[in-house]
C-alpha cells in the first residue's frame, strides 16, 4: 500500500492513523516553537523527542509509538527550512489588512504545515492533504474557521499550480 493510499484509508475508517498523528504532533511542535521562541534546527532528529516519553495512547489501540516518525520529521524539517516562503504564500492569500500575527497561533501552525505539505511534499495527493488538515482543524476550531483554512490552502495550491505552469495569476 502506498503512503497516499494509507492516508486515504486512515481518513475513511474513522481512526487516527500514523500520518494523521504525525501531523497532529507536528502542529503542536510548530505551535510550541512559536509560543516559546525556540528554534527548530534543520534536520534535527526529532525522533528522540518521543523516545524518552511515556507512551501516550490516543485511542485504545493507537499510541505515539505507532506514529510515523519519519514523516513527522520530514514535515517539521520542510516547514522549518522553508518558513519564509510558506508564510509568504499564506500572506498572499489573506484578506487585505490581515497579517499573520492576527491569526490564531494554532491556526498559523495548521496553515504553515498544510502549505508546507502542499508545496514541498508532493508524495501525498492534495485532496488527502486538505482532508487531513480540515479534520485536524476540527479539533481546535468551529466550522467557519475550518472553512477559512480550507479556502486558504486551496488558494495556495491554485497559485502554486499556476506558478508551476508558467501562467500569470
């Protein structure tokens, strides 16, 4: 089974899958780094972060020991390495007068990771990425906010597709 098939299967069986959990913890890492002012060094081996922790059970049959640590590390490193470009892509699609610091910090983390995955990690189909971050956002926000996240990620994807095709926006 390919990674994208695994992501799709995870979304349809109602259970939090390995990559879904990786995304959830990546949002927490990005949020925490911003909140504390800590920097995430590029290519840091984030796997050690979970090796020293007690096992955390998300459901009766799924715990952090089953998380896709390789994907988690890849997502964190890509987001960290490309943060200025990711923020620029998000800012380009905010309503006039809105700035990044006006967005909720958890929303910024979700948008940054979703944008990073859409722009830099092409192995997962965009519809799966949208679904994953929409489901994740439902843990923190109401419907209008999840719709905002969906719209902004869609705008980023459309703009990147136009840019790659050589057409002007």
